[in-house]
C-alpha cells in the first residue's frame, strides 16, 4: 500500500526536523582578558543568546587569544572556523583603508565624539566597507582612549625620540611614532607584555583597561595620560555565515547585539577610569598628566600623519569625523 503524505503530516515532519536540528554554533574569539569592555561584551552576548534562543543558538567565547590570535583570527573568520570577532579598528588595514580614520592621532577629543561619529551615516557606512571581502560589520564596541607608556617619562614629543614602541598593524600608527623619531614593532597583543618585559620595545599605547588587565603597568614605570587616539572595535561576522542564519533567528541576534552594544558602550569609559585608578593604587607607574601646552605639542608633532593618510582614507571621511568634536 502506498503511504499517503498529508499536508498535516508534512508540517509535523518538518517541525520535528526543526526541533532535532543542531543549534547554530557561534564561536566568538578575542584577544583580551574577560574583565575588559570587549571581554564582558562577549560574555553578555553569550548569556542573552542562550537565554533567548535556547537550543537554537549556542555561543562559545574564547578570550585571551586561546582559539585564534591577531595573526590568524581574520583568516579563520574567512574560513568560517570562527564566526564572530571584535578586532580593534586598527587591525583591518589589509581589508579596507577607510577604517584607518579611527587611528588618526588627536582626531577625536574623547570617547563621546567617537560615539557620535560611529552613529552618523559615514560611520555606519564603514560597517559595510568589507562586505566584498566577506566580512560584515555588526556594531562598534568601545574600549577607550589610548595612553602612552614607556620606560622613561614622556612629557614632550621629543622624549619619545629613539625609543621603540609596540604597535598594532596599522600604517597610521607606524607613521604617528615616526613623527616623533621613534621606531615601531608590530607585535601581536598576546606577545606585548613579554616584549615590554624583555625590552624588545620600550613603550606602547593602550587604553587603561588593556594596560591593567595584562599587567603592563608592572613593566612600564611611566604612563602619560595622552588620550591621543582611540582603541575601539568592530564586531564582525563572516558574511556568508551571517546571512545563512534563518531570518527570524538573525533578527533576534541583531536585537541582542544592539542591547549588548548599548551596554558595552555605556560602561566602557567608567571601566577604563576604574582601571586607571587601580594602576595608580598599584604604585608601579607614575601617571603623567600633560599640561594644555604639552598636549598641544604632541598634537602638533603627530599632525602630519593626517595629511599623509588623507588620500588613502578619504578626505570626506576625515572631514565627517572632525565635525563630531564639541
Ligand atoms: C591591541 O592589539 O593592542 C588591541 O587591539 C587589543 C584589543 O583587542 O583590545
């Protein structure tokens, strides 16, 4: 006897398949400690996803470069070996030059200005600047403004002359230090502490949260509160993976990302200030506050970088970013 497939039977069968289907797994890899703006954001994302999409989506978070590090995480994303990352904006140079706008020294007065730029049309467009390379930008997450640290006090730009600084892989950052007569080494974040400790480099630039969580202050006796640039992130996914997620689930994930982004960005500044305070209390490093004149001298010294990179970044983008300071 031929089996009769009714519509109701078909619907049931499909529903059963849906129930049995394996959950979508999102591996989220990053390079910083858990107790940092990005580290906490990744964990909050996992928590909300697993609360709201139980059995449908699972998130595995790998902090501290334990799954992939700076050297291979974007390659791993392209191969879909990891599905979510939040690299600092300085780490996308080989995919788009436009994001280098965020590395320009003294472009943004503070994190609130960075936030305004990211929310405006130009900033939002940049989230889609790597679609052709298969990278979809989902959100901007803040860390904070960068501070200069070194084995000697840096009060004026000439104090950096002859020192070697660890940088992220960004031409803008390389040029920024070259203006000071300093050399640079592009070193993965996971290896930065060792490089500072062993003297491979004498200085670095980091937000307070990264200095504190990686104990860099224990090997950098001087930290200049320069606030000369920003270290922020783009939460990214593999474009093919992301758009293959069923629409209804993807919409929920987007809603969760919006919530997490709000929380990360709301809390980042305070978290950095708390870590600044912890560093001060640790007593390992002198925190050097610059006078208005000293800060102006740093701004002037680094300023030529803007002109150098305007043709690659785009004058329109730099101009749009400049209008956000108040
Ligand atoms: C760095 O390499 O200094 C940062 O990009 C690390 C991070 O992800 O905050």
